[in-house]
């Protein structure tokens, strides 16, 4: 049949691509292979991403202006009965509240709210989470940290970046300065995914930084999108935020989506031996607002590193009225 013919053609083309990649790798054993050619061989199996810039948010803004919050009844299931809230901003982008629980943790007690977020009309979805301290409904100037997942740092304790430490700092900050929210998004590696992030790490072993590694793989510097954040803030009834971030692009992206960003709370982790180059690249090449409060001295670097933060000041300094713990990756 015609369908079977297309399937055979697809399999043949796929095997041809895989075969050509294998030949490229095989031939590299017999001759010197440059960094760029090795990156090209990886790129043949790498998904394509459309590079996102602030100009691309113009179409999203019109969806927000036409959007609405729809309340519907949620049927009883095995676990719970709750009210379902769908926040829809059009063109297949929607965020659905699923459930809430009270979660005791080593950082304190948090309200944990789970959502399902889709940008393609529900054909696929991610599951963002809001981690909340205090009553945020109808509140202004709420401290909000928008945090993207980092498996290597948060689960494995990697010292190559500051992500795990930033998450712990954010949780401590909203506990000390309620009300506050940490919105946790599954956008690993600035949106390129975990496998691509590992490929980028491999390239970084040859001396390139985090930005050039992405570009050698044909990937954007940053492909994250924040429609889920706008929807979750609307669903929670938060009127304005003070964003806990060092990233001006994140502030601009949320403002372009209609979020009222009243100010910024720094989320800075001092560098360690393994994270210094990464933080320098974020500051120098991605315009992150990072001020290295302490240099990395030889004694700290010689200790071999630790995934646990050191608190330099009990209670921490106050920045814009917010108590912020100063932490350093050892």
C-alpha cells in the first residue's frame, strides 16, 4: 500500500543518515578530526530549535490580550477532588492546575501546586510546579524565582554550574521573606534538553564555553519560553512580582508577556573552582548581572569542592528589604 511505501522510504532514509554518521566517526579514527567536524557529526542527530529572541514574543502578547481564565469543575478521581483551572492564552497554549499539597522539606514547609502546560493544543505537555510560602492571592511585589530544571546540579551535585545552589537559595529566601513563589520549569540546559546539554558539556572539555558549545551543535544560546509562568501567576492571583534573577533577558521576556515586574532580587552564588568559567561566560557573554563578591582563592580550590553551600553571614544582608543569604560554592 501507499502507507507501507512511505514507511519503507522513511526507514531507508533514516538508516542512510545513521550509516553516514557512523562512517564519519569511523574515518575519524584514521585521521585527525577537528572540533567543528565532530560537532557537525553530532548535529546530524540533534533536533532543530528555532532561536528565540524578544521580537518573537510579539505574537504571544496578542494571545494574552485575547486570552481568558476559564473555571470548570473537575471530576472526582482516585486521589482527590479539586477545582480545575485552565489558563488559556490562545493558539494552543494553555496551563491547567492539577492539584496542591503541603510539603514538609529540609528547607521548611511549602505549598506545592502542580500544573500541566502545553504549547501545542495538548498534544504534549510539561509539568511546571509552583512552590509557595504564604498567601500570594491579590498580592503585589511578590518575590518570585523562575527556576529551570538542572538534573546534573540538583540531582547529581555537579559543581560545573550554580543551578542547584540557586534553587536552595531561592527556597531559603522565600521562607525568610514571605509571601514568595519558586516556579520550577522543566527546561534543562536553557531549553535544549538533557542529552544535548551532555553533548555541550563534552565540547566544553575541549575548552569552549557554554555559549560556543551550543552554537557548535547548531543550538540556540537560550531557547526557554515563559508562557507557563505568566499563566501560573495569573492563576495564583499575583498582581506584580520582584523577580529573583541575575538574567535581564528573563525579566524582559516576562514583561513582554504582560507580567508586571516591579524589581529584581539578586540570586548570586559565588564561583568555585569548577563553576568559575561558566559564571564568567554568563556575565560576559549573556549579560547576567553577576558581581563576584569574593575571588576563588587557592585554599578553597584546593579543598576539592562540596555541593553544600557555606553561609557567609548569619541572616544574610538585606537587598531592597529582602534578607538574602550569601552562599559560596566550595
